[in-house]
């Protein structure tokens, strides 16, 4: 079980124990950042619960496992909406059907992916089912932001927390999938396979950042302000880029002991920029402000 999923070894043991001891609860929350395999874990866990073989590997041979793989096992219901919100109608539909008995198996499993996207009404609808679930029902809420789930929901579920993947686990994933792994920017991946794939595809941006920020001392004001166009136009990756910039500065500190103060100030500026962006400050102004602050720093030192 879980042999094909990388990372979160402890959770593999916890979930196996739940199944082997036949101590399956009615509701679980699988919580952790995006891109670390929570949804895969949920599906594999469900498959094992529904497996008809008494050893529950899952066996991948029984009628349940085969129909599970073919996507026509009616004892597993997956809600995986691509939209930003999971509307009340969808959950209401689920709660209506929840009394329907399983067909093949002794249990029926419901997985709601990105469950934090459930509207408040949808969560309240689900709550009724969580309070009095039919005896054969297992509900798994997969979420990357459990803060958006109502406390009343959370208190009725057993929480399984998933860890960010280590750099070596990320590398293993890339190796297994015969993909090129960029070791230089691994710290920007934040332990997420999803992010690693996204950023690895945008290698040139990081190369550009590297070139500019490792050469700051030789740049004039005009060149520094021009960075805005080349780098900060990648708005959707701005946090990863800022993290990467600080990785560059931390590396500098290790090599250039005489200028620790200067690099510490740069790192502060970058961290302040992240905070401002988090507070939804005007994007362009925030970036301008950061570049001006870096420039002022250079002038003082030069
Ligand atoms: Zn099976």
C-alpha cells in the first residue's frame, strides 16, 4: 500500500494500521500544503478500504479494485471540482445519496478534494452527515487550508497531517519520472512536487534572477530599476522568486563575511516585501519600493 507515493512515511504506517486493525472511522481530514500527494493518499486509502480481499493490500485483482481503477466502482465517490468554490448543491446531492448502501463492498467512501473550497452553506450541509453518518460511510476531506473549514466540521474528523517533502524526496520523484531536477532552486520548491514541476519549467526566470542578484554591487540605479520588467513581471511566482533571491543572499553571507551587514539588510528588504504583498499592498508600488530600498543600500555602501 502507498508503494508508489513518495514521502510521508509515518502516515503510510498510520493509515495501514487503521486498515489492518479494521478501525476505520467515519470521517478524516487529510491536511497539508499543495502538491505533496494528499489526494493520492486518499484514493489509495479508499481503494484499500474497499478491497474485497481480506488482506486489503489493496490486492488490485478483486472486482472492487479493478472497477476502482476503471473509474466505475460506485462505492467510491470523488468530488474534485476545478472551480474555486464547491457549491451547496453539490454537497446537498452528496448528503442525499449518502444513505444509499454500497454495492460491492461493505463500505462506501466519499473523497472531497480541495474541501476548503466548500462554501459555508455547503459545509453546514455536510455537517449533518458528519454528525450522524450511516454506519457504512467513510468521508475523507482533503485540504491545503484547513483554516477555512468550520470548527464544527474539524471536530468531527480525525486529522492526518501531511508533511512537506524533503529535498531528497523531491529529487527522488523527479528521478522516478525521468525528469531533470534543478538542484540550484530546490529551496524554492517549498517541499511541494507541484511547485517543483511548475518552477522547474520556468528555469530561465531563476537563471535571470541569479545573474542579476549575484552581481548587484556592479549595477547602477537604472539597471536596478530595470529589474522590475525582467523579473518582477512574473507575478504568479513572486514568492518563489523572492525566496530564491534570499537564498542567493544567504549564500553570499557564507562567502563574503565582511559584508554580512549589507546582505542582512537585503534579506530584510525581501522579507518586508513578502509581508507587504501578503497584506495585499499595491503590487507595483511594493516592488518599486523594494528596488529603491536595495538601491539606497548600494549607494550607502558604494
Ligand atoms: Zn482488491
